[in-house]
C-alpha cells in the first residue's frame, strides 16, 4: 500500500479510537495523608494495609504537619481526571477526608467513597446533601421536572395507565422497584380527577392506593432519577402536596364564601359531590386510611343545622361526622386542592 494511503488509513483509525479512549479513561484517585499530633505510633502501616484494597492508585504518607488543608485536587484533565485527596490521620486514629471521617476498619465505606469520587467527581463527595440524599441543586432539578401539569382525565383510568402516561412526559428516568412491578399489574382504577394538578403530586396520589411511593434518588455514577417503590421500603418519599405558603383565604377564596345551608340526613358522598364544584379545587381522598378505618362515604349520613355559614365550616362539620378531616394543600405549581383523610392521621 502506498505510504500516503497508509497514513490516511492511520489517521482515520485514530479519529475513531481517540474519542473512545478519552471517554473511557477511568479516573484515578490517590491519597496523600498527614498525621496529627498524637496519632498512634506505627499506625501508618495499619492504615496502609487497610487502604491498599480501597481501589486507590497510590497512597503517600507525609510528615506530621499542623494546619493541613483537607481537600481534593484534580491533577489530570476534565476528560481524564487524576484526583489527589489530601487527608489527615487524627490523634483518635480516624481518617479525615473532605466532608467525611472514617474509623479504622471501615474499608467498605472508604471504598464506596472512592468509587463515588470516581463516578460523580468532586461535587459528588463534597456537596452538602439533604432530603433523599440529594444536593439543593438536584432537589431543584427534581421539583422542576415534576411541575408539568397532567393534561388528561384520570378518573376511571387504571392506575398503571395513569402512571405510565404521567411518567412518559417527565424529563427524568422513572425506575420501578420489584414491589412496583407487582403492584402495577393491579386492575385498580383512579377514583379522583387529577387533571390540572402537577405531575409530582398526581403521581404520589395515584401510587398511594397501590402501596407505592415516589422517591427521588441518584445512584452512584448515574443521573438523578425517580424510583417507584413499596411504601414500606423507605422512610421518606415525595409528598402528596405541600402546605400552602399563603393565607388559605387567598389560595382558595371560594372555600370561605358565606351561604345559607341546611343538610338533613344526607349521604356524605352526595353532600361532597354537591359541594366540590363550588369550591373550584380537586377533592383528593386518602382511600388507604379510609379503607383501614372502614369508612364508606355512601353509608355515612350527615347533618348540618339550618343557618348561615361558609363552605370550609360545612366541610369540617360533615367530614367530622365520618371521622374525617380536610386540609388545603398545593402541588408543585401552587395549585390548591383539598386532601381528605381520617382524623387518625397515617
């Protein structure tokens, strides 16, 4: 083959291979450790034996120094990071790294920290996290992704179909846990009309009767996502709405409109059906709690004596006769709705 053609062939091969090599360049993590005054004599060797199996590229011990700055430096490039972690072995025989401290023997936890640094970069291990283990920036991302409105009628749809249609419009991945895959086979249908509410609140409402909840999370090395799991598998989940920040009369003025009323021996379901359109906000029922307490809206007869009052007071009165209560909540777009649950809050 002529030299010019060989050169052209080599250049073409490089143009394909080089980006791939950059993309797959695994980050390196090294440790540079100083010791604090009072650190146990000979302790460096024990820590070295522990750390050598923690997926580190290099471990260096430096002479005892005062005021060492615990930090992470990238001595490589953005495409091919080479992280050097400056840490400290303390007088209490602890390993102090940026934002975290490990006891001797916590090899698995240290390895996990190193893997997270490799996968998510310096921000992944140094950014302060809060609820769901997410940073403020990640929580804002989740909230914004869940603000879109449900643009279809939900009442009468199978819960699984409602979940699928809502999830399809989200900008975040939705992952199903084992409990979710089983529960979503259910033929149960959505009882409430959620059209116009935000996707986050609507999803939480639709999932609750199935024993499921929505949980934002961020697996190591991956993007923030939404996981649907069994309610008994987690301690915290995305809520069904939020407390309003404004005065209830401003958020939902129709609820405080005065009128003459008298209700005598009427089924609670019928009374609520008559009131709901006048409030101009969705009524959302906690069917789980109602089933647990064996409350049947059609079976409970309610009464309100003749007189002048307002809708919130009427609702409080008729609901209390069935051991229920209501409260104003707002979705991710501050759209108000009424959450109706049992007086024994679950």
